[in-house]
C-alpha cells in the first residue's frame, strides 16, 4: 500500500519536533528515537494483529494460489517501473535497460505483468529505490524511524519513500482506482509475509530490536551491493525498567 504524502509529511514534522527528548546515554546511536519508535512499533503491531493479519489469512484461504501469484506479479511489474527510474538516476544504465526490458516484456507478453515472462528469459530483476539513490550520492541515512502503518525506515528513506510513491504508476491513476490498487497490494503483500511474521512471533526475542537490526542490516547490504551482516544476539524482551539487549 502506498503512503499518503500529506499525512506522511505531517507525521514526519511531528517526529522531528519531539525527537530531541528521546535521547539518552544508553541509546543505540542509530536509534536515538527508540522510545517513540517502540511506541509506534506497538501501535503497528496491534493494528496488524487486529486487522491486517486476519484479512491476509482470509485472502490466502479464499483466493487460489495461481490468482495470488498473478496479483503478486502484477504489482512486482509496477514496482519495476520505479526501480528502473532509480537505476537511471544512479547512472546504472545497464540495470535500467534490463528493468525497462522486464517491464516491456511482462506488460505485453505477460498480460499486464500477471505472468512473469522476463525472469525465466534471464532478464534480471534489480532492487532500487530513491532512498538508495540518495545514499548513492552520499546522503547519510539519519536516525532509524518506525513509520505509522509502514514500519521500519530512516529519515532519508522516509523521504525517498515519498518520492518513489510520487513516481509510482499506481499514483498516476484516478483516486478510486488508486485506492483499490493500494488495498489489494497491501493485502497481497501482507499475505505473502505471513510465514515470516509467524516465525518472528515464535522466537522468544525482543521483536523490536530484531526487526530494527535486521532492517538496518539489510539496508546497509543494499547500499554495499548485497553483502549481508550477521545479527547480534538478543535477550527476551525486558520488562519495563529493565535494560534491553543491544
């Protein structure tokens, strides 16, 4: 689901305004807003449990797997358009031409992208966004930030997310069509990650720390071109007043 830009701007302004009170001597330097981020994480988690996860389970139960795959392919094809723009902005001309070829092949021969023709044909898919474009030109990530509804980010990547949504094909459609596509994309994406979140819940870890460090590690790996880092050890989520594992 795409982000409403006006609401996102107001949320960012509020976060910046109160950010100064969230620092402390034991704070992870990448996460100076941890108390605020934890509160947002709990809000997102509660909303996910109450609404998103049950809807996603119903979607998986009702919609046949071939249809779900077609929906995933359709939105992946739309996402390749934004990836292509960021390839070219980073002067990755070869990657951009490959993503252009992917969009052209899948849109025409793949029935509007519902069938992924390009991957079996050997046309590689890339993973770029405007946050990585800003990183390519030297902009630091800034503090870690948990966005309401949208989850892990940083100040840089939150701004990049807004630019990506402005460029996204879905946002070039009429509001009624756009909103419908947002909803279907959100449900499809949440359904695809049900198993991953189930595994996270089964592990007796501080889920906030695990999610934060996994996400930051993944972003650093993307900036370096794909080399992942190992995650630190974690303790169980501490009771209020007890120190958290870092």
